C-alpha cells in the first residue's frame, strides 16, 4: 500500500497525493460538477498505469473483501453533463453552450459559447416566463374570483394592463429572436458567395483569401462549373466561402450552353442564400489594347437585384494592376455605381490578386484592405440588436446572441401564442368591450386568453428545460400573493 499525504482545501474537497505521483481528489455532493459525490484520479498517462488502476477499483469494495465488487463502467457520451442537468447544476441553455464551446474552432465561436455558460440567458427566459405566469395569474383571478369583494381592480383596467405587459414582452422576444439568428452566424459560420463574370478573378480572390490553391485559376473560361466551398477563419469569424461559376449574357458566337446555364443557376442560388455577396468585376484589355472595366449585364442585373433586396453586396474591382491610371479607376467606380444603383462608394473596393513581384508569398495590400472592410461587415452583421423600447444596458442584449436554433424555434412558438393573445384581447375590446362584460361566453374568451399565455410560458420553459412541474403551483402562488384571495 502506498503512503499518502492528505490535504483539505476549498469547500470540503479532500486531495490525496500518492507517492507514485498520482493525485486523488474527493468532491462531496452537492456542490460538484454533476451534483453527486465525485472522485477524481489524476494519473500518469501510461496505458499500463491506467489499466492497473481500473482493475484495482472493483477490488476496493467498501464492505469487505468478500463482498460484492464496486461496479465500474465507462461513462456514456455526455453522461456527466446529463447528470449535472438532472441534478439542476446546469440548465439546458448551459448544456448547449458547453457543447458549443467543446466544438468551437474560431475565436468568435469560443466567445459566443463562453457567454452562454453563465446562466444569464436562462435567467432571462425565466424572468420572461415569470412575467407570463404573473399575467396569467391575474387573468385566472379574474375568472375565479371576480365576484370576491376583495377583488377591487376594474376588469377592463386589469385586462389592458395585462395586454400592455404582453405587448412589451412580445417586442423584447422579437429582438431576442432576431439576435438568435445573428448568433447563428457566429456558430454555424457566415456564408459568403463570390459572384462575377468568367475570368473576373473569383477563384484568384478565393485563393488569395484562403492562402492556398483551393480553387482552380485558369485563363480558360468556365473552369468553375459547380460551387466550390471553402471554410476559413477570417478575423475570428468562421466564413464559408463559395466560389461560383461565372455569370455572362450569351452573345452570338458565344452562346450559353446547357451545362454552363446550370452552373449559372447554382451560382445565383448560392448568392441568393448567402449572408454576404462579393461581386467581382474586373478591368480587361480589349482587342484593340484599350483597357476598361467589364460590366456584363447578367452580373450587374443580379448584383443590383441582390443589393436592392438584401443590402448585403460588396463589389471588388479586380485587376487594378492593368488599369493605366487612377482616373480610369474613378471612371470604373462611377460606372459600377450607375449599374448597381444605391451601392455606396465605401462598398466598392479596387483590388489586385496579382502577387507582388518583390514578395509573392504575401497577401497583396489591396486585398488586406478589402478583408478589413469585410470583417467590419461581419461585425455589423453579428452585433446584437437592442429593441427601441429597451433603454437598459445594451450589453445584456449581447447575450441573446447565444440563443441557439432550438431556442429560436421555441421563441417562434412563444411569440405566436402572444400574437394569438393580443388578437383575442384587442378583437374583444374592438367589439364594444364585449369581453369585459360578465357573461359565460366572455369568460370563455378570458379562459382562452389565459391559455395562450400558458402556451407562451410553456415554450419558454422548454427552452431552459425547467418549469413544467409545479407550474400550477406557481400560478396559484402568483394569484394568492397578488390578491390575497381566501384570507
Ligand atoms: N493582371 C491580373 N490578372 C488576374 C488578376 N486576378 C486574376 N487574374 C487572371 O485572370 C484569369 C482568370 O482568373 P480566375 O481567378 O480563374 O477567374 P474566375 O473565372 O473569375 O474564377 C487568370 O489568368 C488569372 O491569373 C489580377 O488581379 N490581375
Ligand atoms: Mg473560377
């Protein structure tokens, strides 16, 4: 048996250092990661040592050496976290953030997941749910106890105060849902499409950005038929770059064939669903040696449509190195702005993908400048919105970026329930306050309105994974606290 030195530290955990250098830490429940008793064995990593220790554990039965051996087995995937959730050490939003932080590959993903590991997001859902429970409590009091003499608030006042609260909450939920979409850009990556005529330099730009030959660069037109996808970390943002087939309007002698047409269809579809579209146009040398910017109608029409619909278009004017003078560049910028109406000057970036002759391994300066603008655009896209109605510290809204796709779907359900509530209550108010008069049918309306609030609160409870049990008690608690019924 090895000699061991024991020590106590922190909140009761006991550490034992064995002479072989192994460290055994005992954490008593309930303030542990899983909420259960925990024993941590820190061993040297050799497989023989680990195997010997694992073989020794079943023989250390606490009862007697002849008693049943201590059952041990490997943990199931995620079992520690599952136990932590079961023992209320973590809520579902924290479990999700933990899984996100384990799979984070970029700085922005890491930051997003760290934000979610505190329980502030869950606390916010809980505070909204509490608000809904309180509102529902008030409505149920209206149904159950309206004849009670202690109930002195006017029915219509109460209803309008409840719908006012629901209205404000609904605004906050909508902003939160919008931020969840923005947060998803950090989590799953920002999708970016490169769009332009054949030979404009889309593949060259992709390679200059990625820093390796991901896409084939060729003077031959139509080398990219399908969308080439590359994932890249730009300024800490995960970006999914899509290099697409060139867009061009067919002309006599150079008609667009079936395969090329399909490539163009995919290119437009990819641009349509992208978060950011970079349109590549270029200076070209004409047959007579003249240099001018090439604006293919197929490219500019698509770009103008996307710019008007989504305002997510950036333009690069490539092959600046062949432009004879800076006035040619200014002419090119003006022509681009005419072709794509409403495109601000700062969204047009002259670049050259041609490597510098002094140091071909460095990214050309013009591309570095463009990348900085691109990263600024990513920052804007992923900054949390603060609802106008909310004058509190905007940093708390930053947290709502941590809301996942699962949260977003449940938020939709919650918002839909609140919309139903508002439609019912305002509909009734329009119908000459019929809901406020006390007949049986009106009571049914109030029951239904309370039911909508319950649906909304349940959706929030499903986000944190808490709250369904004891829901009735909570509602009753609100009723009794507010109206002192039954005293
Ligand atoms: N002079 C010059 N040539 C370029 C530049 N960018 C790309 N090219 C050339 O333009 C041709 C087409 O480029 P590529 O990237 O394949 O265009 P894509 O069809 O839009 O993907 C190739 O011969 C490239 O070497 C540039 O900035 N300056
Ligand atoms: Mg290409």
